[in-house]
C-alpha cells in the first residue's frame, strides 16, 4: 500500500510547482494510466494497494494543467520510472499512432520470394576451418518456422549442420517471438530428456508458462558437443537476450561481445483512455530455471566481454583454441606419464586427465590463460603435487661476471649470521645456489659467512623462508656437518626420464673447516620451506644429524623441468626426480614434519630455549 501511494503521489504531484490553472487534459488520464499499470504490469507485487491509492488521490489534477503533452508524458514517465524502479516503462504522446501490422502470412508467396526474404534477414556462411556463421536479425516464432520450414532447412540449416563449430550472431537482433526461444535452443540440445528452458509469467492473463525443449524438430539437431559461440552487443534485446541467457545458463554456448540491452520478454503499448497518450508496459517476465534470475532490465553479461565489432574475431580464436585442446591434453598427459618422478602417479594422472577431457570439462575454455589455469589446477589435484603445473618458457638469464666486490655485497645480503648467548651460531639463507656457481665463490662464502659460525658450540640453521633452488649444492652443504673420515650416503635420487639412480654422498674435500658431527645442529622450518631446502632437511632428519623445529614444510619437489607440449606455446613444469623411498615415504608433495612442531614465528625462540637449557645443564 505504501509503495502504491508513493507511485500515485509521483504521478499526481510531480507538477505541483506549476501554478494552478485549468486542466488541459481529462482528469481521468492519471487514473486510466494507473489502471493500465495495475492490470498489466508484470510485477504486481510492486503495485500492491494501488486501487486504494487511486481513490485517495483522484481529486488531485494539478499536473494536468501542463499544456505541453510531450512535457507531460516526460513527467509521467519519470514519475513512474523512479517509483517502480523499472526503466522499461514509458509514457508517450503519439497522435496518429497505429499498431504495427501483423507479420505477413508466407504460405501463399512463391518460394523464390520467401527465399529472398530469408536471405535478407539471415546471413549464413561457412568460414575457414569448417566454422559455421549464422546471423539473425529477427527471431521468428514456431508458427512462422513451420510455415517456411523446408526453405529454412534448405537455405540455412543444411549449410550449417555439417560444420564443426558455429558462431550464432545476435548482435543485430532486437525483435522476436516468444515461441522462437525453445525452437532455437532445442537445436542445440538433445531430444531427450526434455530441458526446462525458461519460465514466463504473463500478467494480463495471470498465467505462467514453462518453455521446454522440443522433442521433435524439422531437420537434424546441431547437438550438444560441437562448440557454439554466441555474439552479443548493446543492441541485443528482448527475445534474443532470452535465447542468449538460456544457452549460457545451460552451459551450451559461450557468449562473446557486449553487455546486452536489458529489455523485456514482452512489452505492450497501450492507449490511455480516449487520449493520444500511450503507456509501454512490460506485461510478461522471464525467470530462468537454472539461475533463478532474470536477464530483464539488467541485461546479459557475456562470458568474454569485448567490443561488438571485435566479437567475431575473438569467437573464431576461441573456436580455434578449443579445436586444439584435445590434442594438447593428450600430449600433456603423455608428458606426465613419461616423465613424472613417480611412475604410478604419472600414469594415473594421465589416465584421469584424459577422462576429464572426454567428460567435457574443457569444452568451455575461452583463452590460453583459462586453459593454463584449469590444467594447472587439475594436474595438481590429480597428482597431489603443487610443483606439477603449467609454466611460462622463461629464457635463462645471460651469465653475469660480477666483480669480487659485488660478490661480497651479494653474499652479505643473501646470508645472515649471528652469535647468540652461550656461543650459539645462527645462519639464515633463503635460497640454495647451483653447485658450480657456489663452487666458484666458495672461498668468499667461507670468509664472509661460514667462518663467523663454524667455531660456535651449536648452530641454528634458519630455513623458514628458504624457497629452494638447485639441489646440486646439497651434498656439499651436508658434508660440512659430517666428518671427513667416512663417506656417508646422503640420498639416492631416481631420475624418471632416464630410469637411473644417482647416489648422493658426502664430499671428501671442502673449502674451509667442517662443523663435524659432535656439535648440536637445529634446523628451523615453515610452510614456506620448499624444494632444495626440503631435500636438505630430509637428509639431516633421516640421518639423525639435526633436530627439526617449526612447521611441516611445503611439500615441493626437486627442481622441475620445463617441457613444451607438442609444437604449441603451452609448457609444463614436471618434477622428474624423487628421493629414496626405500626407508619411508617421500617428502615430495607431502612435506617433512618437524621433531618439535611450533608456529614458524616461535621456532627461533624455541630453538634458543632448548640450546640454552642444554648449556645451562652442563655448567
């Protein structure tokens, strides 16, 4: 009731600033217009209480003193729009208006004339790559389609049906018939089961119609498997919007182009009493059964939003990409099966990836970026390995030739050392380097880093922020914490592509002094600790040489290798090496649990507390 009173107030008082004068238009104008809305507007819940409001406001006719009918219609339009909140409602003054003629009956026209009319409103073409193109300017209803069905099949559908993919262009479609919606949609669905396409409520008749897919059609169906891309523009309106939204909601079409107009499934223009004023009223409303929402007023948002003039080119790129996807997925699965570090996992991932591809999981991919994101997510989910992913083919940086001074500054930034209470050493670094590079600067590292902590009575190695790097220097780093008189097997690394196993052992000769096996070694970890850092932690924990404090590590991998997928621009990052699993489960993908689990930010204090207590007990 309150909303309806506001509506009538907007209609009757919008001209209150106009000086009182003789009414130019009949007093019944406002009431007749309100009655039209009351009986025909598609959302009557917005007009509850209008009848009482009409009676209460019927004596106020000040607005009718406006002598310009165009100004009056603009005032009335603004009042209704602002109150109902529906931009589709409009009041117009149109002397001499005549309703548009009914569409012609085509059954009596010669076939040549009907064919010419068809070719003037429908454009059909088979483009490069056997891609069909169909542009429709008006969506005909089922009755008309039945009348001209044989010609539609001959001149349009028989051309489109053999194509491998279809671009349906609705950028220029602003008119259509309601019964054309299930007729078009059905050609892109299966005959069974029937699909609920749309629900349309008609206000004048107070009836609700469920639009269902059609079990029988003229000609064969295009089916559900071939790519369908639908083009839209800001001018796509009404029934065309319904077709677009229905196919999008059913995940049968990808929409490319601009946000649509946000029209109505049906707008009627009604004469107000015995005047030349007309009210355009949305008399029906659409509710999509899949989303529970409507495209009316708000329009349809395309899946890929681009300028209308660019939509066709983008659509063709999408179709071309989708044509390549089955082969790309097959090649990706083969690369994983042949190279992934754990053979059984690689085979399983490959098989399940093929099943995903066959199930249609990749049918709606719109760009190479979308493909990379989805493929990465699927590879990681299927393998449980965050390191198995798509990647960019980043070229290697050219070798640098830094001066000795630059080396020293780089090392000072890369390593952090400290001597804590009770002569406890602290060493932090956040990435492992390649063995050959480290070997070349080993003396510099020893002088500016290692010699600061090597003579301490215990050492804390902080790897909480260490993200990994090459594993080639692991053997050398581990060797500092073992004695020189005995070769220790640190790990056995299985290389999947070659099927060989490399035995990693301590090095007999090192630059600088060893820390040895007698002094305490504590290693700090976090969920960030990954890759080469995990390999170091894995070795030192398995051999009982260090106490691990902090959080379970990231569960990364040995440095993965980049593989190109076929001749494409798609690349995979695949871990090809795994550590020895003969004495326990692998750390790759699972991480390494600490001896003493504590939050990462508490790990250093915990380590210092343990060592300080130990040294206090020795005194």
